[in-house]
C-alpha cells in the first residue's frame, strides 16, 4: 500500500509525486484553458475570455479528481490494518501534508535534509524507524507513540518548551517585560506549610509578564502539555 500512497496527491493522504501526475495534470490544464487557447491562437481581441466557462471546467476537473481520490482512498483503507487506517485519516486532515510541498526556505526551518525527510515520511505512515531501540529507558517496549509520550525521554519537555516559547513570543506583542522561566522570590519554609509545589530556592515558573491583567501588574503563568 505504501507504493500506492507515494503516487497519490496530498489530499487523499499521499505524497504527491509530480512525475506520476504530470501527464494527467497537463490534460486537465488543456481542458480548462481550451477556449482561452483558441482565442489566443485566433488572435481574437474583440471579446473577453469566458470566465464562467473556465470556472465550470475547473469545477468539473476538481469534482472528477475528488471522486477518483475518494474511490482509491476507500479501496486502500479496506486493505489496511486498523492502525494504518487511523494514520491515513490523520494524513488527510487539512494542512497535514503542507510540509511536503512547502518551499525549502532555510531561514524559516522548512529545509529538510534526506534523513529528516525520510524520517518524516515514516512517521506519516507508521513505518519502522531504523536503529530504534527495542526498549525505552523507562523499561517499557519502545515505539514511536511511546517515545512521544514517555516522561523519561525528551519529547514531552520539547513540546512543552515550544508551547512556552510561542506563548511568550505572542505576549511580547501586548505586554512588557516578558520573561521565560523567571526565578521566583525565595520564601521561608515555615511561611505556610500547607503550600504545595516547589518551595525550594531557585524555583521557576514558565512565563512572566507585566500588563496582561492590569497596568504595572506582573503575572506569573505555568504552561502544561498533555501526553
């Protein structure tokens, strides 16, 4: 089934191989622009292009492609396991394949090397990752899903820090003195024995800023991510 996926466009969960779709896309382009091509060939400058006809032809092409994609997608899901069916559903979500066709702009982090690209494709379709340890550091059997949620590994912390940094960046647009992981003021251990949380020296919170609730008032916030 992976070979079929590699030839599919992004919308039905494929990888959009242009080599496989170029001929069909060329035929569709010729069909949509047929009237306009005739006007250009005849050097007809007395009339404007029929935009209504062009839109109708384009809609017809889109409907035919969508029908074909749905048919192929249904056939593949019938042959796939329950796990693969779930992965295909996720691959069909809006924006799930945007990274595949994004321009490789280095400054924005969109440029993937060969190893990153192959690894991302394997994650997209649930293929086995090469040289992946059989057991996790926590003692449980290792897998892609387990690696993403295991508190022993670094992915949970990585996701938390990304959310924290993104939240802090957004706060800089509306608040002042935005800080990440600011140290808290030390407190006496006997100040309130009923307090929970980290009461040791050097305790930190995720984000602090001034002005989110009222002017000149500092607010301390904690960011939590679920596995």
